[in-house]
């Protein structure tokens, strides 16, 4: 049996999920002769000790102790502001790093991290899990195969049922950088095209505290691709119908929607239509369960040297450029050319 050991820092909302998924990977990997061990650290020591105990993982008291414990790969799931420092620390140890999106709070803070990774020949996979989702993969296949003809519109939507804590929002970089960045990434990945202009609007009708930390609870960005194709990216923190993530692609020969299944978080207004009939997803963890599992399996393959990096830091920063432009448009009320966005 070949042992590999992953270290994970940040055992919060998403870190707990990644830890569970890593632990569950052994069910698949043991028959292949691979055993994955897991070590966890977080400043919230008591909570992390309990999570580690529940998973048969090891608790380490600090990032330094974790990095000094001969791990083969590092998973970073702390808040966004800490990503640059922790990515550098992982690269310094010479191991592959998985870091949750985004690379940093904005593009300006991301560029020195990219330079550092390149200068030190680091391998860093960024957590845009939708690239592993079955629906998005099928849409990419159909798009690339020309099955939809020429594309006239792409409409992306990402809505949470309830906002995360305001303390999280205060450090998240805003709705576009925290949430819509997934749609900006997937639009680039799926089309192989760049978004060159963004015009964004936002509103606050929910908890005034969200406006108090400079964010909006709902937003819409009109995007233009480099071939003139039009798209829109909508997001809200208050979607009572469920966690709603969809992408509609309309072309001259056909249309396709990602996320349109029995669990879609919407109802038809047409009489007699019972679709969708299932209970909607409640959280991103439910909606992308398969994608998060596949993403972590891909990171293990990256650690084992069995695959290329499925989401490079350059990819992630390209999506962040669009998010920065959207944020600038939101603040100025003007359409913003992505290449000319402030912060680049
Ligand atoms: N890919 C996705 O779908 C997705 C979804 C949610 C969050 N995220 C990203 O994941 C990151 C974490 O988000 P979250 O919602 O889990 O946040 P969270 O606040 O729930 O968890 C962060 C954890 O990191 C710990 N932490 C912070 N700084 C630390 C440090 N220096 N050393 C050790 N521990 C530290 C905190 O104690 C906390 O437990 C964010 O960057 C966010 O953008 C991605």
C-alpha cells in the first residue's frame, strides 16, 4: 500500500467538507493500493480536534507544525485574505498545493503570488469545483462539438438561500469576487473565450448589515465576450426556493441548460406543469457534492503526478480580473473594460 499524507488548513464551512471528502477517497483508492492520510490544523483548535477525531485524522497545533510534518500535499481552506501567505508557505516546502478560490482578495494582491509560484516552480490547483460538475462538463462537450450552432447568449445564475455570516462577507471581497467568480471562471473555461467588458448593478433589500460592510446582496453583470457574444451573470444571497445554480446557453441550432433537473430551485407558472418535482438543493455543498469529491480526487492525482493541473492560478486570476471589473462597474456605475480594470 502506498501512503500519501495531505495536510489541510482551515476547518470551517468548506474545510470540513474537503476533509470529509479526502477521508472518503480511501474507499476508492485502497483497491488501487493507495492510502491517503489526513492532518488538520485551524486556529479554532478545539473544533478541529473534534473534526480530526471524527475522521480518524491527526490534529496539528499550527500551520508550521503541519508543514514541518512531511506532508505530500497541502489543502488551504482558510478565509481568502490568508491565501497568499499560505500558498507561499506550501510552495516553499516544495509540495503541490490546493487552495480554495480566489488566489487573493483582488487581482493586485494575486499577481505577486503568481510570480512567486512561477519563480519557485510551484504547483497550485485552485478550487473552482464546477469544472468537475457533470452538467458543466456535458455543456462544454456540446459547446465544443458545435451542437448548439453559433452562440448568441449565455445566462449564468448563482443564488444562495441565505447569506453567510456578515463577518465572512466583510472579508470576502464582495459578491462578485466571492460568488460570481465561479460563473466568470466557468464561462471562460466553457467557451475558451475572454470576457472583455462588464456592466454591473447591485441591490440591497435584505439585512442592512450587508450594505454596512460595503457589499450587495443581489447583483447582475452584463458581460461581453471577445467575439461579441453577450452574457449575464446574476447572483443573490436570498433565494428562498433553494440553492440555485444554472447556466443557460442559447445558440442558432439549440439550447442547453446546466442545473435544470428535478431539483432545480424554481417552479413553472404554466398550468398543469409539475416539473421540477424534487426537493431543491439547500446549499452549495449539496449542489456540488459530486464536483467537490471529483475535485479532491483530482488533487490527489496531481499529488501522485498522475495528471495535469485542472485549474491553474492563472485561470483563477483571469476569472478574478472579471470579478474586479464587475466590482469596479458596480462602484462607478460605468461599463468597465476587463483589461483596463483598476487593480491590474
Ligand atoms: N469553492 C467553493 O464553492 C467555496 C465555497 C465556500 C467557500 N469557499 C472559499 O473557501 C474559503 C473559506 O471559506 P469558508 O466559508 O469555509 O470560511 P470559514 O470562515 O467558515 O472557515 C475558515 C476557517 O479557517 C480558519 N482560519 C482562518 N485563518 C487561519 C489561519 N491563519 N490558520 C489556521 N486557520 C485559519 C478559521 O478558524 C475557520 O475555521 C474562502 O476563501 C472562500 O472563498 C469556496
